[in-house]
C-alpha cells in the first residue's frame, strides 16, 4: 500500500529530479523513494532500483555533492 505525501523541494533539486526522471524513464516518486531508501538503508538501494525497473545513475550522496546541496540548511 502506498502513502501520498507532500514534500517541499528546493527548486534546483526539483529540476534535477525532473531531468533525472526523463533520462531514466522513472517517475519522480520512484526516484524519491530510491533516494530515501539509500539514505536510510544504503545496502538496499540497488535492490530497490532493480525492483522498480530503473537504472540508478548516481547515488544520493554523489547527487548532493554534484548539486552542492547542504543537509544542514
């Protein structure tokens, strides 16, 4: 069973997610679920990506570094 949640994203992060969704043919929901899963349980990330049929391009930490996003803001 899925839960609907509203999340406020930084506009730059939202744009990056939309571009990644286009490149990977994944939905934003799939990408967010994968990113959260990696953040919480790093070892489960590749299993989750395989289950939803997406090819992960970068891990969440690399994405944050690439986008110069700080978690402490």
